[in-house]
C-alpha cells in the first residue's frame, strides 16, 4: 500500500535525513520513533506530499506521489493528516472545519461530516468554535477532518505529546478506530514510548 525507496532529504543548513525503506500493507499501522530532531516530522511531510524529497520515491497503492507532481485535490482525497499543531480555523465551527476538507477535494456531503463528528462524541458541539472546546475535542475535530474524505493513508504528528496517560490512550484509540473505519493505513510520528506497543510496525530514525 505505502512503499518508499531510498528517501533522503537535505536541509539548507546542511543536515540531512536518510530514511529506511518502508513497505506497509493497509493494516500494518506504523509508528515512526526517534529523538527530537531526528527527522520524524520531515519524513511525515514527505509521506503527506507536502515536502518533495531530495532523493527517493513514495508510492501509495502503486501511484507515485511526486511523479508527476500531484495537485492538492489528489493528495486531499488520498491522504489525511493530523498535524501536531491542529491548525483548526478558529472562525469556523467544528462542522465547518470538517466540511472544509471536503471542499478542498470538490465534495459536498454534509451528512457524512455530521455523522462522523457525532460518532466521535461531538454531536453537541457541531456549531461550537474550536476555542470553545477542550483540547481533546479539538483533536477529535482534526481527526474527523483528516478522515472525512476516506483517505488511503492517515498520518499523525506527535498526537500524544501534550496529553496525560488517559488522554493519550483515548487519542490513539480514536486514530486506530478511525483508520479502521475508512480502511486507511495509519502512520504516526512519535517520541512517546507509552503508545508504541499499539503499533504492529516500529521504524526508528537516527539522530540528525
């Protein structure tokens, strides 16, 4: 499903990332681990189609992510991203934040957005703005936004870094459940040892 070969990236400051090859089936959920600065987020951005690698190839279900260059709509329909900083639009409701992801790929399905938020326990918060909600609720909105288009690949960057043990378990449960719901491969970048046991595949990146 997700295959990478010889991925490398060189930064302007001279540091570089050399990532191990990946060959992951749809149900082979994976944690990318390593210390801060080792390149986890860089690799996640490459897998998301947001940062073209200096070298190497990424394919999703046999489609090369970078050759030819893929438009935003193509990426948005196939890849869902939950960033470390959630980047919810503060002026929009929870419902409209999720609908925004649909808009980017040319889809309008209010029922799907509403049903998804309801299934994540946000039925009473559809019209609330992010600042009116807890951090956990905001994270569930970000997860809903990432999966509403039923992507093939779901990526999450340090989803538990600011959470206590109980909320870390809840966040990972939600990610795994939602990935299973849409049949997506989940890849998480993390330095959180508490959650690594939840993933069938662990890929360790070295220090930068």
